[in-house]
């Protein structure tokens, strides 16, 4: 009796685990080989068919053992429905796997030619890069020379600007001195004019004085002769 109870408990635990696994997160599965499987709105053949799936179609299992041997699934385009669980497998169908292997074989067969093409393209790109590198190095040399020339010219320009500033200050000083000389020259001219007038006036006075003296001396002589 105890063994029977233990067996019943074990079966109950297995059923609980199976139910829990049915509620687990969505898992990727595939429709089995060479079938068209009906997807219905519910877990029964009485439910409406919403679409059909072919072998190898990819689906997402939302809930396993959703009732009557069905599982709730979601198709690749997002439609949700129910289909028989026995037609679901964790592996792709043999036909799908064969097609995939054939594609891989064709890719492997075409790879040597593609690799040769890639190698030729890489070599051509390498030559172009080497040529471009040489051009850039030549341009870099030219730019370096030009930069040195501009730097030297800039240094000379700074020196020229400093010299120009000094010369401008000297010119201003010379202009001020020239203005002073002009003013002094005008002053001397005015003084000379005044001196000329004074000399002329003095000569006139001396002449008048000499004439007056001579006239007095002449009258005295005449008077002395008459006496």
C-alpha cells in the first residue's frame, strides 16, 4: 500500500513538472517532415482552422500540452494558434536540413573563386593604398617646406613690423623737430625784418643828424667869415 502511494505521489510530481514545463518561456521548435499541419483557434479539431504550416516552418511554442494533445504556438509572422504536439520537433526537418546542407555545399564550391576575387581586390586595394601613401608623403613634405617658409616669413614679418614701428616713431620725432625748426625760422625771419626796419630807421636818423650837424657847421663858418 505504501509503495502504491509512493508511486501515485511520483506520478503526481511528474504531472506537476510536466504542467510547469508547459507554462515555461517560449521555445523554438519546427514542424516535422512532409506534412501540412492545421493551426486552429483552440486545442480541438472542432476549432476553426486559421492557417496551415509546412514541414520545416519555424514556430515558437508558448505552451505545451495545452489540451487534447495540442500545444499553443506562435507562427513566424506573429499569429497565435494551436496544433498537435506530436507534429512538433526540436530539430529541423530532414528536407530543410538537406536544403541547408546543399546551400552550404554550393557556398563552399564557390568560395575558391570568391577567395581569388577577394585576393585580387585586396592586392589592388593594397597597391592603391601604397600609391595614396606615397602621394600623401609627398604632399606632407611639400606642406612641411611651405610651413617652414611661412614660419620664417612670419618671423621676418614680426621683425619688419617692429622695425616699421620704430621707423614710424622716428619719423614722428623728425616731423616734430622739423616743425620746431620751421617755427624758429619764422621767428628769425620776423626778427630780421624788425632789425632791418630798425637799421633803416637808424640810418635815416643818422643821416638827418649828420645833415643837421653839417648845416650848423656851415652857418658858423659863414658867420665867422662875415665878422
